[in-house]
């Protein structure tokens, strides 16, 4: 980050592997979000961006059967954001539902309206603006 000529306006984490897993796969699902958020915080601690946006999931609050690993990873992002958010350094975690046109849900074929209505990209981007 120090190689940049000015502090970045913001950063985002969006790692995720969402699927039903056996116990052996728990770490593989948990690690990308936890490690990404930790590294982002660590690497920007001396040169804070204006904001950090964590792309969490509604699964942190309403996990589906077999998604304890994914729910835990997203809950961690939510808690981390609450702990690090200050007026000078905005840290936000948004518990997204499936995005209809892009992202993990599209790749997995679960981007239709299910328990929650899926989100169009333009609406999601508008929500990001409002959150920050």
C-alpha cells in the first residue's frame, strides 16, 4: 500500500466459497474471508483508507443447513467491522443476499429469488453508496 502515491479511497473484501461441506472442508471455507480481512487490516494499519467494505452474507444471521463454516466467516466480518469502524476510518460489513447478475450465486446457479429476493447489480451498488 505504501507504494501508492496517495492513500487509496477504499478497499473491499469479497472472498467466499459457498457450498455444503463436510467437517474437513470447514477451514477451506473459513480461511479466505478471515485471512483476507486480517491482511487488509494489517496492511493498511499505518496508512488507513477512507473506508473498508466487507462483503458479508445474510448467511451470518440466517444460515442454511450445512453452512456453519460460511456463516461463521461472515459473522467474523460483521463483528470485525463493528469493532474497527470509526468516524475517521469507515469499516462496513454488508450482509448481502444473492446478487442476481454477478457473483458467487450466479456461479453456483442459486441467483433466483429463494428465501430472500435476489439483488440486481444496480441496486446493490446503490446500497454500497448508501452504506459508505
